[in-house]
C-alpha cells in the first residue's frame, strides 16, 4: 500500500486529552461544560449513539443531562423541553438525537434550539454563518474531516476538492468549510454526469454517499488525499466505507480507514463544540 493512513482514532484521543485539560481550566473559573442529550423513542442505533456520547462526556469531565422521552412524545412537549434547556444556565450544548418519530417536525425542533447552544451545528443560523464565512458552531462530522486534513498539514489553498454527496449534515457543510480554506470545490450527487471524471481530477476526495465502495480506486489521482466518511455494513457483517479502500490506497498519498477514520472524530467534535460553548459562557460571566 502506498498511502499513509489518517488515523482518526489517534487524533480523536489526542484532541480529547486537550479538551480534558481545557475543561479542568474552565473548572478553575467555576464553569463546568454541560451537554443536554435528548432521545425520543426506542431506536436501537440512536440509543447506542446517545450512550457513546454520554460516556465520552463523562470521560472528558463534561456534565451531561440525559432526557429520554417516549416514542409518542408530541412536538409541543419536545419544544417545551428545548425551551427549558435553552434557559438552563448549566447547559452549554443541546443535542437532539435524530431521526425523530414521524409526528415531530425535525426542522422545527432544530430551529427551536438556541443558536448559542447549537453544538450539532444544524441550526439555520449556524449553517448561514458558515455560508457567509463567519462560522459559529460547525457541524461535527465535517468539522472532524477538516481537523483530519489539518493534522496531515493538507493545505487546501488552490486545491481541487471533489465531494461526493450533498447532504445537509456532511456534503454541503464540508464543501463550505473547504471553500473557506480557498479550495476549488465541486459537489457531486446522484444526478452528476460522469462522476469518475470529477473524482479523477481531485487533489482531495471526500466521499459521503452511503454506498459501499462505490468510489473506485482507479478513479483516484496519483497522490490524492482520500477522506471516506461512509459507514456501510455488508451482509457478512464487515464495515466498509464509500471508497474501494485497497485499490484507492495504492494511488492515494493519504487515506482514512473505515472504521477508525472519520467515525471517531464526530463525537470528539461534539465535545469540542460543547467546551467552546462553555468557554464562551465563561467569557460572558
Ligand atoms: P445521505 O443519504 O443524506 O446523502 C447521500 C448523498 O449521496 C446524497 O447527496 C446523494 O445524492 C448522494 N448519492 C447517492 N447515490 C449517489 C451516486 N450514485 N453517485 C453520486 N452521489 C450519490 O447520507 P449522509 O450524508 O447522511 O451520509 C453519507 C455516509 O456517511 C453514510 O454512509 C453515513 O453512514 C456516513 N456518515 C458517517 C458519519 C460519521 O460519523 N463518520 C456521520 C454521518 C454520516 P442526492 O442528494 O442526489 O440524493
């Protein structure tokens, strides 16, 4: 294999140590960062994510308050809880685990979270601030991708970045973040004509599609950096990304593994945003 692996697990562990130290410093000013985690219903994957987030908070010294609501919770009830959490001075970040049950309008819930506590970075104000080049909270997975590129000192200035996927949680925000670093950005999606031609000219490829190994190794330009956000479970139980890893690694200079690449960075950036929010609270008081 020619490519160097971008080890998200190691970077996440290093960042979490730094965050722990920052939390200890804030503690000296009487500020304990607080994250409210809201889970509605019984979705097994969501329960696992929420428990991972709570454990990560505890290990970093962040106070987390857990709000588990029944599947039949109404939108009004959830909005009332968000309102209470918006007012709660111990809470610096509010995370509502998605997806929500069908009777609840996700957009309305996200919009109800105070932009000062929007540590997931999904609020229209957070997204708008990112779009105009004045970011507040950046959404966690794309921000994690940027930290990984920074860790290998990948200077995006003038580079061709090709992103496959245009979701609100990955493709679009990572495109804006790369643009802010002066990359020339192309966003590809299901209607893109000749996807291979776009990927072939990329200095940096960011794949966020959700289709196992659909970005072929032979499309990767010699020496390109490949970031694979995809997490796909195959019938045989294996986890693979959106990039044909073995073949891509023959051509790339750097590549993220799946698992152990972008995945571990997402929760780390949630902790990062929560500590940033608490630091802002400390500065205000
Ligand atoms: P979405 O399903 O929301 O978006 C997928 C995107 O891929 C869409 O923009 C879609 O295009 C595009 N697409 C689908 N098929 C093709 C195709 N044949 N050619 C080109 N583009 C295509 O997914 P997410 O952004 O939420 O997630 C993407 C992947 O990243 C998933 O595997 C997910 O599990 C993973 N993920 C990992 C995270 C982590 O922590 N590491 C966090 C979040 C996601 P169109 O818009 O036209 O439909």
